[in-house]
C-alpha cells in the first residue's frame, strides 16, 4: 500500500516541529547573555572563574525545573572574611536569583555554605559569584538542562497554599567537633513565592506575583547575612547555611515579601 505524499510530508513536518520544539531550550541557551549580565552587575571588575575559592553544586539535569537544589560551598582553605554572594541563572526572566551580604556573624575557620531551591526557566548556566572582604570576585558555574520551572502551572489550590502563610521554622545545628567554629542552620517558610507567570490549575488564571524579597538573619544580635531575593526562589523557600559560633547561638530571622508582610521567627540551639 502506497503512503500518500501529502501524509508523508505532513508526518515529516510534525516530526520536524517536535524536534524543533525539543531543541528550542538548548538553542536559546547557546545565546551568551553572560557578558551583558556581568557588566550590569559587576561592571568591568575582573572575576576569577573556577579558581577553587567557591564551589557550586547543582544537578546537570533537573528532575523538577521548579525545585532545583543548589548549594554553594566555600572551602576551609579560604580564610578571608566573606563580603557577598550573588546567585545568577543566565536565562531566567529575573536572572539574579539572590544577593547575600555577609555580616560579622558569618564566621570563618571552616567550610561555609549556603543552599536553597530555585526555578530554572530554560537550559541555562547557573553561577555563584563570591566576593571576599578584599574586594576580589570568584565564580563557579554549571550548565543545567531544565525548562519550564518559572511558568509551571500551580498544581495546588492557591487558597490552600496561602493557609499558614508566613509560618516559619528555624533550626540550628552545632558542629560534630567542639573545636569547629562553624555552626549550621535551616530556615523554612510557608510561602507560595508566586512569580506572576504561573496559572491556577483550577481557573487557568494567572496567579498574582507575591514572593519573598528580603531576608535578614542575626545570631545573638549580630548579622549573619542579609539577602535580597527574587521569584527565582522556589515555592516554600528553604535555606540552609552556616554561621560563626557565638555565645548563645540564637538566631533571629525576619523575612519580608513583596506585599510588605513581615514574618519573624527565633531559634534555640539544638541539643
């Protein structure tokens, strides 16, 4: 039985279209926007890339583009005080994910780290740019195959997502060795972190943007870090980080969202 030419051509067209659609994120990812982003955020300042001062851990292929785990580590060999950390996802609608400014309680003398979960909109480089107290910049980057994380349809009822909005849990964890001056902590907050591009699965209407924009963490009254964040942080923000040992090691956390709501919580050291 002969296969009709029109049907065959149509099948080829559909296949080609599917291949083009699949390849689109990778093709767009090839457009190098980093030079522009670098100029916008750091001007002409030199950035030392992959020099071992900062390490970025992120999966090469994301299982869920709306919940991509990201960890930044500063090895113990780095003895300088830390000034800032900038997280960038080149191809996101809001490329600058977060900027952390470190305070006197950030600590030193051991490995320092920061972890969270992010949304990735399309195949993109993810970057962590560390500034040490002497003003030098150091970068680690990874390419991540992920798509659709920013516009993914909201799978839950938005009204349900807002129940207990702002409820926060703050935990601290002492080091395994008493001599280690670096403690670790975790902050979790119930917040939809809506970015204004997601659809309500029940109504197909756009969910208004409302996300965490400012975070400040203090240990015994001294700043560990302040952070300006964007909607590239995933729903129900979760932050793990280190801080320097203090006298009491109590953490106070204040989080402000784009609606102007302020949420606060306090921890006590775990035994």
